[in-house]
C-alpha cells in the first residue's frame, strides 16, 4: 500500500499554523545555524520553512524577500520577521526576528571581550593577518555573486560603474547613491522595462503547493495583513519611542561628545542607510568609525568583519564589535569592559529596532503588491549600485590588508588612495592569494577558508 505524503494531499483549508512554541523552536534552530552570510541564511530558511514544513509557498517567500531587499538592514533577519508576522502576528515576528539575532549577538559579545583583552598578544595578532586575507576574498566573492544576478543588462553595468566611481573617487554619500540608483531604476522601468527590471516580481497567479499560510488565508485568518492607518500610526509612535528614546535620553543626560550618545546617534543613522546588507555599508561605517570618531583602526575593522563571519546571524553584527571597542576605549568613569558591554547592547538595540518597524509597518501594504513593476525596477537599480559599492569596499579593504600604510592624494573634489609600497606585507599578500585559490578553485566555504588562513598565518608566524 502506498502511503501518500499528507503535506501534499492535505486540503489547503486544513493547513493549520504551528503553535507559538513550535515556531519558537524552529526560529531558534535557524538562529543557531544561520552561518554563511545572507545567501546561506536565506537558503537555510527556505529549506526549513518552504520545503520541509510548507509554512509559506515559494511565490510569497520570494515576494517577501524582494521587499526585504529594498529595505535598509539585514534582509535575512527581516525575512524571518516577515514570515513570523504572517503566521503569528507581531508576537510571531518579534520571536522570529529576535531569535535570528540573539545567538550571534551573544557570541559576538564574547568574541569582542576576548579581542579587547588578548588581541595585542603576538600570536593572536598573527592569526588575524590570515583572517583579514580571507575576509578580503569573501568580499570579492560577494561582488561576483551579487553581480551575476544584478548585472544582466547594459544599463545595470552602467549603474554599477557609476556607483563605484561616485563613492571611490568622489566620496558621494551612500544614501545618495542608493536614492539615485532607485530613481534611475524606477524611471528606466517605465521607459524600457526589459532593460531595467532585472529583479523580477512574482506572479500571483502562479500555481504553488498549498502552504500553512494558504490555509490561513482560505479560512480568513490573515486579517492582520490588511493595511490599517490607525495601526500604522500606533507602530510609528511606539517604535519611534523605542528607537529614538534612548538616543534623545543619552544626549540629554550625557551631552554631545559622549561616546554612548555618539554611538546611539551614529548607528541609528546607519540603520536607515544599510541598503544592500553589511558589505555595502561597511566602507561608509569604516570611514566614520575610523577616521571621524577614532573608535578603532582600519585593520581592527577587518578583524571585526572576520569575527562576524564566524558567528551565526546577520553580518551587520560587525556593528556590535565597533560599538564595543568604541565604548571600551572612550567611556570615562566606568570599567572598560562594562562600558564595552553597554556600548555593544546599545548598538544592537538601535540597529535592529528599526528592522522590526520596517516589517510591521510596511508588510501589510506589500502584501497587496505581489507583482509591482515599479518596485521591481527600483530594486534592480539599487542592487546594481550595491555591486559598485561593494567593489569599492573590496578595494578599500584590499589596500589595507596588503599594505601597512595607505595615504591619499587629493585633486580638488577627487581623492585617491595611495599605498606606501615600502609597507607591503608579503605574508598577507600570499595568504590573500591562498584564500582566493581555496574559495574560487576548490570551492571552500567561508568558515573553512577563515580557518585555513588563520592556521597558515600562525604557522608562518612561528617559522619566519
């Protein structure tokens, strides 16, 4: 007798949502296993909630992902929040989003403390030479991976090139690049949609396997997805207080110039410009954190990215590392480790509170726009620009990995980085080449490449 899979034969209207407890366990598992950056995290989520549990169908999953890619912040964490919200309203969204971040935040906090206490030890410093080399190749791989998807037409190549030139030569602010790319994509989509709509919207009429959310919709259990003006105003006020409240309080109590107030304001600003994920915004964050605030060095920024690559959760958790070191070194009248912990918690709070706002506020309206061509065109323009911005990041990191000293030459409004050739780090150059061979020739993952390069750097430290 052939036993049919009940997940396939069960009528759509009979599909019930998992309990909060069941969902909690699944989201915790995803949070603990979400290594590999956004691509790996989204693939893991797809397997667990689309393929294995049929919580959401393919079309709705991709439609939600397209929206999350338009938002500032980590798209994988926001996608988890979106799916949790669909099934269990705001409580479900909070559970999914928080559990996606919490394991990585705890690990990153422990690593930040260890780094602050032991990074000056020669052996540890030597290992981080290899970590930096691997991270550089990870960024290069991100350029190629995103470029394959985004640069499908000549206009997309031109947008990517313009974005690279704008930020590399003219230091155009990242938000301005994103806004310009979105506008170009939007207008281009109206004029020549075949050239500008690269990131496609989803066909709402496409047949798909019945899912839990399909069953909820058939039974009328998705009333919370209907747009509501009153609810939108309530969410704006509530999350505005949760987000802006600490910033205003810190400035009022501690005053301008205090490291906690500066971190609250800076990372709040960063939370609204992190289009394209962590790689796209790192150059801007590095410039401000290193050159303006002096919280850490460029080399330490690379170390922080390496640590973030080894932890579960969004790569944007590197901001937590920056917030920790900034408070650890600049807080006055408080134990440095305690100051670092408080700076770390503050950074995570102002970074992720707006992520929940974008979903809870915008998702009901996005549910009504399953195949909006204008959104798809704007998304295509932004994604193409992100390729150029990440390419700039690869150059910025690459120079600082291979050369100990990097100056600049100014020509009016142009500013070019100029490395000191005498400061060439041959070991770092060799490790970078090795990392490239490991990832591109032998297709090794991020964690293995980091381990190989860190181990090789230690061996060279003791041999040379």
